[in-house]
């Protein structure tokens, strides 16, 4: 069986971090997506997933 990636979320870490940050910010996910630094994206994901909030990673989609 051959598996082919058809589509994927571009910059999935940033998308997931923006979704997580939007819960605690007055800004929407689209604004946060643009202004979050790479370091903040990494820290947000480590903290959020580390606390057991795994639902934010569902914003990244990979279709095979």
C-alpha cells in the first residue's frame, strides 16, 4: 500500500499555539498567528500540552 500526503496545515505549531493563546487573549487566533514569536509558539505548546490540554493540537490537520 502506498500512502500519499494530500494536504496539510501550513505551520501547524503556530496554528495550534494561536488557538491556545486565543483562549486567554482579547485577540483572535488570526491576529495571534501573525504576531506570536517562534519562541512564544514553542513555549505555549510545551506549557499547554504539558498541562494535559491536548485538544489544541487538533487544529493541525494532515490528510493522507
